[in-house]
């Protein structure tokens, strides 16, 4: 990062070099920019959160969350998430140790639920 860039970042924000590029996060570890997400970033963050390997069911949830957000500019409701993935909320909670909100949404690159309108 260049000198002076740190001072322009909002308080609590952080950035990391992941897969050779700088990625910005908010204070709770959610992507600052939906477009900075990559599957490689997702895999690294998943390992850090205790998911050693993203199985097809993990990927299905992540793909659905990303597509839904891209199309609707909001995260899906629980009912939409169940219908879109074919998984129950309990199954998704088992897949993501930090839960749907702080696990699946964060890994999918969706904004922090606290900052969504």
C-alpha cells in the first residue's frame, strides 16, 4: 500500500493481500467491495474460518448468494435461500460454522448485514 492510503481508509477498515492483490474488508471481515471477491479469496477465508475444503454444497450456497445479490441488490430472505439452494437452514448452518450471516454471506462477498439498507 502506498504512503498516505492508510489515512484515507475509514476507521476499522482493513486490507489484506490475498492471492497477490489487495482486498479491502470492513471491521467485521466483510468485503468492502462485492467486485473484489474471487473464488480463491473465498477458499482462503473459508480455511481461516474452519472449512478446510469447500464441497459442492458450500459452492452451491455461495453461487446462489452471489447471483441473487447481483440480480436483486440485496441478500435473499431465508425462504428464498432455501428454495434457491435446495438445502434447509439447518443444513446450511452445519456447512458454515459461523452461520449463514457471518459465514456464508461473508464468504460469498456480500456486504455486512449491518450496513445493508
